[in-house]
């Protein structure tokens, strides 16, 4: 049953300073759920839900301490648990893009390609706390400046992320503002499990409402072609092994759903055109509550524009002119029907 608490925000200092800011843990809670957000990576570290008829569960994978997140990045073994990924999520082929009639080259960090923004990115930087409030709903806002955070990107980008906890949903709003001509394609990178983070995603039923899927080269970069999907929703369960695909979303309904073995449901919607669905990855550290995660512990639903978009004319335009804004909205609904 729910712990009937008043809406509340609690800020904890973690006793360390990084990138000129205090490392913080922010807890947002209400009568049905609570979340923990770390300033390091603007990371959704915990998402506990307690609703009638179901046992309480923590539906995201993660670590017990912010230092664990930093350690796996320092060792270049991170799987980006719960972080805000960017400024450019996904892969950029050959770590280069067209830029003002020339070519801009990033520092490759996955073979010859760029992955999730590079070695220095949104996920391993410490974000600044901008604002928080308890009413009408618990809400916290973190911000980051790409140039001041030494993130390699053409131009300068400012990004704010707002986590808002409603009674039956969590809204994550990523708003990016171009301070100079630049580009961005961020995402929220939580691994979800509707049965709780100690169970297997193999026990859940997972669906995506999509019209197509991006065709990939053998190195997982897009070819530029889109394969049509005839059935909706598309059932993911039989495709979990080595699943790392970008689905072109339908816009007339929820975009994805996860249903646990006991019937508990999570439903997902976004304003982004694709959902990069990922299952797998080797986790180098023990997770929360001493849980040892495996490749089927959770499923990642990365709401974003198409990976490698600048290198394909038929994909979304992720370039921004100075003063232009881009908003990425991700809604996780836990109302039980």
C-alpha cells in the first residue's frame, strides 16, 4: 500500500565538490512514489512506487552511491544508468558531422565512432541545482553549460532538466538552448524493470508502438533506411538478446509499455520521433541493495531523434541556431488500469 506522505523535496549534500558545484542528492516524494536524483549526471538513481494491490518496487537500475557512477565512468565501463545522456545521444558515425560547409570532428570513444557525446559528456559531469519546490508537485531543476563543463561540441549549449513527480506519473523535461549555433540530441537513459530492479526483464511483457525501425550496419550505425513494422504494438520479448534498435514511434498513443509478471504496469510517452531500445551490457559493479545485475536486469528506452541524424538527410534536424530551443519530454505513467 502507499505511504501517504505530503509532497516533499529533500536536498542532501554528499560531502564532495565536483565541477565547481556541490554533489547533491535530491529526493522527491508524494503519496504514491519517490525518486532520487543525483547532481552527478543529473541521474535518476531511484524510482520507488507504492500503489494499492501491488508490493512496493524500485523500477530503475542503479548504484547506491554517486561515487560508484563516477568510478565506472573513470574506468570507461559505464552503462549510463539513469543519466541524462548528451549533448548527442546514440552513435555518430566516424565521429564526424557536417558543420557550416565543413566537417566537425569529435574525439571517438567507441572504436572510430562517437557514442553518447564522447568521453566528457552530460552523464559524467556534475550539474548545478537551479530550483526546487514541493508544491503543487515535487519538482527539481538542474542545469549545465557545455562550454563551462568542457564538453566538446561545436558552439555553446545550455541545458536544463526538470524532474516533476505527479501522483501517477513522472515527467522528465529536457530543455536545451543554443547560446551559439550548435546541435543537440539528449536523452534520459534509465534502465527500467516493472517488477523491480532485482528481477529479470524476461519476466515482463514489453511493447513498443512503432511504425518502423532503423536499418543498421554491422557496427550498429544507421544505414539511413527505415524498415516498416506491420504489427502494432511490436512485442519485444522474443528480441531481447543483443537488442539495440531505434524504433520510429507512432504518435497517436503511448509509445511503449512494460508489464510485470504480477500485472504492474509502466507506460511511456515522448515528443521525440524515435525510441532507442537497449537490453544488455556488462555491469562492472554491484547495484543497489547488493543486487548483481545481468544483461536482462532492465530495458533502456532512449527517447531522442534518430541516432547519427546529421549524417542522413532523411533523419531529423538536430542543429540549433543561436537562441533556438529544443525540448525533449519523457513521461513515465504508473497508473494501474
